């Protein structure tokens, strides 16, 4: 039988080292990542979330990566007119893009 003494056992501190409380917060700061988290918070499925984020990405790229907080209705209208006229989107896709941009601008 092995001797059972407290000296043979490792200390509590070596088994469970203290973690630093100065760890960085988990989470992203990008606007698209914030949109993904917000859509997940609203219980959107992944299949519904991905097109919304994609429309926000198209919108940001089309306006030269400007901050959406600086943009308003005229920029959204110009983008929606562009995708309707040049891309020839169906009405359902146009409405989906409009909803995604509405959600994006409401978050800013």
C-alpha cells in the first residue's frame, strides 16, 4: 500500500494554476461579425444569416468600404437601384438585400 501523506501529493496551485483576469474579450469588432452575432441573437438560421451578411458585404464594397454610419438613404437607394438595373435581380432578392441593409444601418 502506498503511503498517503500530504507531502507526496502535488499542491493545489500546481493542479489548478491561477489564470490571469486580464485576458482579452472574446468577440470580434468588425461590422460584418457584429451583424452575424446580431442575426444569431435574433435566432436566424445559418442559411438565412449568410445572404444577409453577403448583401452587407456587397454594399460596403460598392461604396468603397465607407462606414455605414456615415451613409444614409440615398446611398442605400443608389445601391438598390444598381443591383436592380444592372444585375437584373428578382423581386425577392431585391427585398432580401433591402432588409439586410435596413438591419445593417439600424445596427450602426
